[in-house]
C-alpha cells in the first residue's frame, strides 16, 4: 500500500474471498498524513460516490457452485 500512496493513488480497494463471497475493503488516501485511512468494508453491495459513483452487487462477482 505504501507504494500506491507514494504514487498519489487516492483510492485503494482490497478484494478478498470470504466464504465464497467477495468482500471489498476500501481505503482513501489522507492528504495530510500521506497514508491510507479505512473508508469501509463492503459485503453484499458496494456503494461509493468516489472515485466514481458505483453501485455493485458483490454477490454476482462470485461464481456459483454447481451441486
């Protein structure tokens, strides 16, 4: 994350698999400190106004398992 902050990338999203469901950890670069601050953890739906408006159903990102 440090390299992204040093490159002035203002938004950092970390996506992980949590029990076969996508979970998004969102961070925003704090201009005063130059480090990322947590902006939320999203399960089910990701709704954010920045860096662009997005409304995403995270459940659709995970392949369905066949029985």
